[in-house]
């Protein structure tokens, strides 16, 4: 894994790509309930913000014994962000 700046760029890039994908799903699926769409968008934005905070402040993670473990956990959760949108796509489609 690279430096913190690159990790934050990766988080932002992935989050914006996933949000774009969600809006594309909404555009092509007219039956989509607005509440369900809002819920998934809020979840992606919340997870993105949480990952950025965790990337900026590794000392806040009491569960990790080392800084390296902390950033590995952030990276794993970043991959978990994809699962949120994949589940949404599967439900819609």
C-alpha cells in the first residue's frame, strides 16, 4: 500500500465511481423506490467519510495493535464498500 494521500485518493475515486453507478441504476430503473435509493446513497457517503477519517487519524482505532494493521483494516473496509453497491445492483436487477 502507498502513502496516506494515495489511499484517500483511492477512497474518493472508488466512492464517486460507485455513486455514479448508483445514479445510473436509478436512471435506467424507473421502478426504483426513492427511499431505497436514498438509503444506499447515504450509506456509501457515510462509509466514504468514515474511511477518510480513519485514514487521517490512525490513533483513534483502539482495536489495531499497529499502524500497519489499522491501514490494512481501512483497505479491507474500502473493498467492503464495493459490496454495498453490488448488493444494491443485485437487488435491482
